[in-house]
């Protein structure tokens, strides 16, 4: 048994492997797309919304589970004790568990398409899944080329938010697309933050993550700029009359944003101290997206 496993009991390792807070990443694009649809059309279909949420959670579970499987093949997770493959020692079983989650999630999206008699939503979500696979799966492994954040931006931003909006209205919206830019940025921040503490493992496995390419110092500066960008962007859209003034409630997430930037700037080159920064990024994501959606509802 390793030192880390002594320090962290199996229960905590399992919680770290399952990553419950991360599933807000699946929920928030659906929330924001649906609230924009409600603000513009006063349409809300609760059955479609709840089905979409459940499906999105299952699809994200597939991405997280299959990521552990694919990373186990490159050796990058050899020091990741909370990898599902390392915890169970059963890579094939974990692989098929991920595929089961994907199938169930896509069945939920298919149900929405059948209700609407329109396949648009499932095509959008299949495209999201394709980007998710290209990030982690062979032969693409685009995350290893430092392209993961770009894929994440489009999958969880414009594509997912537009799919949620369309699932309610069967139309498109410029406002929804602009809101999706904010969702995409704050979602990509979470992935960006996950690289700071594993630079050595990434280099050893040949993964050219943004932090490997930039270094932790420049990476922390870039993180600050991208985190800060969502606030003036929302203000400009309010001043232009695109977003309702209530969406400035999203600025209440600023304390978490300050905490994230300060924490990473102070600890960017100390893996043990900076390793929790992605969970601070999750808080920025959750509160900014939740309150943005509340602003549209109000």
C-alpha cells in the first residue's frame, strides 16, 4: 500500500474517482439553454428538461470513465490512485460500464428527438460525444496535443447550450449562442486547472497539455485573464440589451473567481497545494452559470 493510499482511505479514493461535484458540468449547459428559451418564448417542458439533465449526467459519466480507461493505456495515470482502473484493477469492466452510461444517455436524447419528431438534438449531442471521444480516445487523443480546452469549449458551450435551447423550442437563438460562450469558457477553466498539479506525469507520458507548453507561471496568468473575461462580457451584453439586467447576478460568483486566481497564482508550481484548484473552478462554473440562468428566468 502506498503512502497516499494510507493517507486517503478507500472511501475517499472512490469519492475522488466518482467526482460528484464535477457533474454540474453536465447540468449547467442544459440549465442555461433552457432558461434562455424560457426568457424568450415562455416555453418550458419539464419532461424534456429532466430527461436531458439525466442524459447529460450519464454521458459525462461515460466521458469520465472512458478517460480513466484510455489514460491507463498511456501510463499517465500510474500515480493517480483514484483512477477507476487503478482502484478496481478491471479495465475491461470499467470500459463497458462507461459504454453502458453512454448508451443510456443517448437513449434519453433519442427519447427527446422522438417526442419532438425532430432529430436535430441527437445530432448535436452525437457531435458533443464525438468531440469528447477525440479528446481522450485513440487514435486522436487530442488532449495530449493541448487541444482539450478548445474541444471542451465547443462541446459544453455552443453545442450543448444550443441543443438544450432547441429541445425546448425547436428554433435557434443568438442570445442562447452568446450565453453559451460564457458557459464554454467557465467549463474549459475546470479542465485547464486540472493540469497544474500533474505536469511531471504529463511530460513523462508525452502529453503536451497547455500547462506543459506554457509553464505553470504563464498558465496561472492566462487562467486569470480567461476567468476575468466572463464578467465584462456579461456586462457588455446587458448594456447592449441582449441579456436582461438580472443576469448580472452571475457577478456574485466573483469571490470564487478571485479565490481561484489568487490560489493558482500563489501555488502554481506546488502540485500538492494547487491540486484542489479544479474544485474552486467548479464553484466558479456552478455559481456563474446557475445565477446567469436565474437572471434569464427573472
